[in-house]
C-alpha cells in the first residue's frame, strides 16, 4: 500500500510539471532610475566571458593577454554597430516606429553576421597596426565568440523573440498573444500558445561547437584562420536548420527567408576557407608587439618581435651552445688553452652580413595572413 501511494505521488508530481517553457514575466528591472534590460545584460556577460576566454587562449600562444582588452575596445562597439546595421537592412519591418528606432539595440535586433563581419574587419585593422599576425588571434577568439553568442541568446528568451514553429513538445516555449502579434508570425499560427524555442537550440549548439573547436585545437594541428573558418562554417550550418523552423518576420527571396541564403553561402565559404587555410605552407607569425614593459601599444611591424610556431626553439639554442663549446675546446687543444681573439673577430661575420632573407622575414613579422 505504501509503494502504491509513493508511485501515485510520483505520478501526480510528474503531471504537475509544466508542459512547456513559461515566458518570463519581465524583460527588464530597475536600479533606481536606471532600467536594465536582460537582453543587454546577457550580451554584457557574454562579452565579458569572451574576453576572459580569449585572454587565456592568447596567453597560451605566447601573446600578451592585455592585447585582448585593447582589441575589445575596438571590436565590441564595431560588433554592435555592424549587428544593428545588418538587422535594419534585413528586417526593416521590425524597426521600432520611433525616431530612434534604427538605433534601439536594447529592444533586441542584432544580426550576428553583420556584427562579426564589421568586428572582424576592425579587429584585423587594429592587430595589423600593432604588428600582430591576425590569423592566430582569430583562432584564439573563435570559441569565445560562440560562448558570447550563447549567453546573448538568453536575452532573446526574456524578449520573447527568436522562436520557431508551433509545437506541443514539452519544451515548447510559451509566447503571449501580444508578442505573437509583434513577432510578425503568420496569421494562421496566432492561435497557438507554444512554439519551438529556437533560441535554446542555438544556445546549445553554440556551446557544443565552442567545446569542439577547443578540443580540435588541442588534438590537431590547426593552422592560422582554421578554427575561425570552422566557426563561420559551423554556426552558419546550424542557421540553415534554424531558418527552416523560424516563422517570425523576415525578408523573403525566392520563397525562402533571406538569412537562409546567407547561411548556405557562409557555410560553403567557411568550409572552403578551412581547407585552404590547412593547405597553406607554414609561416612564422607575430604575437608580441615590441615593448620593453610588455604593455600593448602601437608598434611598427618592423619593430615587432616575431614568434615562430616552433616549440623546439630551446632545443635549437642548446644545440648552438654545444656547437660553440665544441669549437672552443678544439681551439684550446690546438693552441695550449689560448684563443687568438683577432682571428675570431676576423672570422665572425657582422650582424648585417649574417642576416639571411628568411631571417629578415621573421624579424619584420611579415606573412600572408
């Protein structure tokens, strides 16, 4: 009898579980007169995590982690501007009907592709100005971008946006009627209450892809730009799926959502980019600007310290030391422990004469990025 009661209680408990994901009752909170939107807060947290992750990964490559802070000051504003421009161009009907509507990022509306494109262009410009090779930095930041995007998707949950087709699945997302109207979904779907939580699917995918890129970077020889290319391909491939379930407002072309074409094109571009990056011959790359104090500052490429992607530099120095010692021993035995310094000076080439073309390329840190 006790067992039957326990099973009955469990059944009632299961039945009492919500049959859908409820929508949050608020999308912002106040601290005094200041209104904090969860959408903005999600991106702030995501960007902070991305900076911390990139600092760790950049340090592992031998770079100065403070460089990441410098780059962030440039790429974060560029990403927000680029994301909003992309949103305004591709979904003009979703722009709030107020004079500042085109700039109202706090209400939602950042196109990830536009944000990444402009941020990448500005970041590459800044890195080159500092004399840093762009490809290795792109590899370092790729998983961090996915983490930032994943955290940012939580903001879509609070904004009750980025949902898919109607569903009766237990993880369906409840969308209030007013938000269904505002989302611009087809009229025949307005009577449904729960929808596919596409924001949640993307959150899970982003974190899984970030973990895969980190794992791949540790277990395979990935060349500069390789991980970033896989980021572009992997995220865009997921968006192909997402665009098949999204029903919110969008511009259409040839009967398909505009972003479907963008996703397909960038998936192909990312895959081809990865293959080409892996086939390129290895080149030296620069991760440290020349600075005695180690601070990040503007530096000409010719003054930058070149860092080779060769972990055996210490071994090479040891071999060179052994060679010098061997030569000294031979001279000592031939001359009863004395060394003719004039002979050594005459035989030693000057620094200018010793520099070969390949060494000059390393010193200036030039490479086809």
